[in-house]
C-alpha cells in the first residue's frame, strides 16, 4: 500500500501561494469557485441518464449546434460561482455570444467551455469543462475593453480542465507545471493524484476524426499515411478517439500521444475554438513539456481578433508535433510548386 501523503487541493493551493510572494489569493479563489461549480455539474452529469436533463432544448448556440440542457446548466453553475467568488470581472463562454460582466472590480477574465464534448452526454462518454484565466487589462471598475479578453494564449495566468470520466479529475497549471487531482467522493475532496505531469517521450497514440480524411490538406494526409504504413515506423501507432477533447487530450498527456483537429478544405480554421479550447489546452501541453501548434506557429502566439474564432490544433509531444509541421511545410511547398508550375 503506498504511503504517499494525502494532499488536498486546498493544501496544494495554500502551499503554492506561500511560494509566490505576489499571490493575493484572488486567483486561488477563482480555482475554488470553479471547483464548487464543477462539483455541482459532476452531480448532474453522473445522473444525466436518469432525469430529464439531457436532450436538446431545441435552441442552438453560437456554434450552430443543438444546445443540450446540461451545457446551459453547466454554464449557469460556473457563472454563478464566479460571480459569488467576487474575483472575476468578465466571462467568455462557448454558450454565450458576448462577454458577460460579473464583478466590475474583479481582476480576472475567465474563458470557459462549460461542457466540452456535450454530444457525448447521452451516450455516457467522458466529457469535460475547460477554463482559461487572464488578468484584466483595463483599470478595476472600468468598462470592459477588447484588450481584456482578446489576449494571446501566452498571457494566460492559469488554464485547466475538469474531466467527468470514470473518476472526476481536475488538471491545471498556473505556469509552474501541470498537476492532476482526483475527486474522492467519500470525503468530497480533490486529492493530488498526478504531481508534475509531463508528456512521455515516446508518442504512439494518435487522435483524429479520420472521417474528415478526404477534406484534409495534403501534409496531414501524408503524415497519417506515414505513421500507418511506413516501414520506418518501428512501433505501430494506435488510434484512439472518443470525440471529447478533454478525454482525448488527457489520455494522450498521460500515455504519450498526439491530438489533431486540423483545418480542412471546407473549414481551413478547423472546428475548435481558440479562446476556450485551443489556448488552455496549449498552455497545458507546453507546461507538460509538449507542443501545441496550428500546423505552422504556436497556438499561444495567435493574435485573437474574435471571441469565438477557431484554430487548427495539433497537441502533443514536441517530436511528434514537429514531425507533422515538417510534413505540412514540405507538402505546402510541393502544392505551391505545382500551382505556380501551372501558371
Ligand atoms: P468531431 C466536441 O464537440 C468537440 O468540440 C471536442 O470536444 C472534440 O474533440 C471534437 O469537437 C470532436 O469533433 O468533428 O470529431 O465530432
């Protein structure tokens, strides 16, 4: 039986605050707010099949997707908790067209995907809540300005996700590594279960919706062909894809793998959203020693122009993401040569 000390999330937060003289406790309060909200969400997620809380309201969100009741419920719980906590100035959410002002004196701006992978709710596949935290740029008490929420991912002060899976987990970073906490329902506490998570050096899991294959650009097609057919690949890759970003990312983070949601010929910017999916997952990937790009440049260096803008996403170990970028670069050059040759 392991003799590891039991460290609760609360003890961990206090320990980290002591190591950071500038800490005022405001950011810690936001983490506590999110924990409270997600424990309520978790309770509903765990009985989604039992009550009439799933199934589409019939409305559609800004993504043009059917809104499942649990998405709206999750957003409401998070917004209420952040508002009560008093530290959050404004929130950007996948479920809301515009930014929401919570506390005019709040120092932070929070981006959330309240329930990512919600199309999996009624088939009982793991789903998650993704969050990203920034300092506000405007003066406390001032009106919301674009500079408060259209910030590069590199400016994030914290990012993470809650995973409602076989167990409920919180995985997050404040810029000093990635740590994972597992909820012990018997005592209602998140306990430190994965200290200082880093990507395994070897990556042999790839996660992509191969159904989009015919719409992929040549570089990504050639990468997939290489890992599936080349004799140079010593250890065969495994395809694992549940269609829930948090679940796919989490498995690849622990076991070594790459998550791809590339741009396609009909949607060159891909499907996933920069501010509340791409940036937080990219910060986690980099903090865990990995890499996160849009196929050309680091996701975290993307200059946002619109709250719900999309980004292609390649998340995983440095070597694997670098290899994909090489394929993309080479085949872009070939395509350009062919196009120019035709002129
Ligand atoms: P597709 C879920 O809708 C989501 O936003 C991510 O969680 C997931 O990785 C992706 O979209 C799945 O998209 O096109 O493969 O169904």
